[in-house]
């Protein structure tokens, strides 16, 4: 019998169908096929040119993953793609602080008044959320790099009705060293009515970022005697040996902050209070 009667035979392996592309959405329940982790999508963000997202399981634990292959949706393999583009909202545009954006406005010439914060990271966080508002108001944020000599710094500034100061201090709680420093600074001539010192209860401004923003249930506990930032980065499993490591770690944390909703109310209220004090 001649095989020609059957026609040409394809002896190659059957072709596999590629998993479909599915744009990721908040609330979508996925399974990581490699680890078996199952959870709902609670956060999606772009970091270092890649999209990463968090899956929260039914016990409230979270893990982070990168978009791509290796996930199951309703038991079927898919390739996760970036979120679908959303239509622009019809309402007024909002700034990161939640204020109505002033369209077409230019930065105002800086006032003599200032906002002082303890360090560079505090200033960058305030800029991230309130930067648009402050440029419209002409308010400049300056880092102090510590508050031990706050009274002397306030005296050098020479505050007055047209030259006011709003100061944000870390760990400003009753009986703390910071509270005593604030009392001395407010006793400087010209400070009364022209200087406002407020603070948040956190050891460092990093802690004012809501844990949920970072996909963790709570900030790690750092043992006494350990530098707080170093301890946090070590707990995250990130490099923590050098000042450069600390800076890079902070940039990762700051990159997760998109708006006021990513910060703790204890910080939000204090910054808004300072801005009101300087602009009323």
C-alpha cells in the first residue's frame, strides 16, 4: 500500500496555544503557578521600569510579584499585562494632596515664610504630596538636618508677621526631647504668633507611609540600640550597610507614595495645619 494516498503527514509536536493577555485589575483573584500563592490584587505600581503588584491572601498576608507569565485566573494560565488605560475623569483635576488643581498656573514667587522639616526625606515626602499646592502658594520647604539647635535657627530667621515659620518635627510627643526643643524655640523673640511647631508621633517620617501602601501588614519592629532605618531595610531584606543603601531604600519607599491616601492621618493633618498657618 502506498502512503501517498494519505497525503503528507505532520509528525511535529502539537502546537501549544499561548496564554491570553489579561490586563491586571484591583480585586482580581490570581494564583502564582510556581509558589501556589493565591490572593486578591490590592496594589499595582510601576517601579524601575517594571510593573509590580501585591496579592493579599485570605489571612491578610501579602506578596509582591511582577507582571507577565506564570499566573492562573479561574484556573486557566494567563499573561498579566499592565492595567488598561482609564478614561480621564470628567470632574476637576486633583493634586496629590486632594486639592483641586489650578490649571495653567505658574509657580508663585516664593514668600519669605518657610516650612522647615527635619531632613531630606521629610522634604521629599512633603514635595511628593503637597508640591503642586506649595508652588501655587509660593511656600518653600527646607530641611533642617536635625532640630538640636532649633532655637538658634529660629532666632537667625527673625520671624515676624510677614516672615512666618511652620516647623514639622519627628517624634513630637509629650515629655520627649523634641518637645523640650520645641518649647525653647517658641520662646525666641518674635516667635509668638509667627512660628508654629507641629509634629507626628513616628520615630522617622518613613513610618508615616501607611503599611498597606507598601503591601505589608505593619512596619517591622526594630530592636532598641539598632539604627531605625538600618533595621527596617534589614527586615525587608534590602541592602542596608551604607548611606547609599539607605538612600536607595528610601527612594523605593517614596516611589510607592502616589497621593495623600498613602500616608497616615497623623502626618496629613499636621502638614495641612502648617500650610494653613502660612497662607491664611
